[in-house]
C-alpha cells in the first residue's frame, strides 16, 4: 500500500489520539500536501521540529494499528463487500434486488465514521 494512503487511513482512524499539535502537523503534511518547510514557516517552528513531530506521530499511529488492527479489518471488510457486490451482479435480478440493500446496509455501517469525519 502506498505509504501516504496508509498514513491517511491511520490518521483518519487514530488521529484523535495524537496531540492536537501532532494531528495538525500530520494533516498539513499528508492531507494538505505541504512541505516540512512550509509547515515550519506557518507554525513558527523549525523544519527539524516539524520532522520530529511528524515522525513521532507516524510511529504512534502505526503502533496503535499494530495493537488494534482497525484499518486492517476495515480494508478486509471492504474487500469482502466488493466481492459480494460483484457476485450479486451475476445472480437472478430478483435475488440480487433482495441482497443489494443488505450490502448497502453493511457499507453504511462500516463506513459511516469515514463519511462523518
């Protein structure tokens, strides 16, 4: 998985567990695509301080995922739902019409947090 996508997912899942400063720096770096120097200039701190905080935050996010496996489980569920959706497309339309709402309900339950955040 692309490291930026990985960190984006981890930040979405666990960002609130970081300090406010770390969360702000991570969002600026990964979501707003600012350079370390741009972030440092905006925050009035050194580029090295930004780099250190981003590194510490990245490590904290990965450690949390290693313990909880939330992102891993969500991605696995998403893959199964996509497989189900493709399988249902090959079924009799009457049967598919009964199953599709259940698949949509699963999507709503699993990904509600992501849409609200």
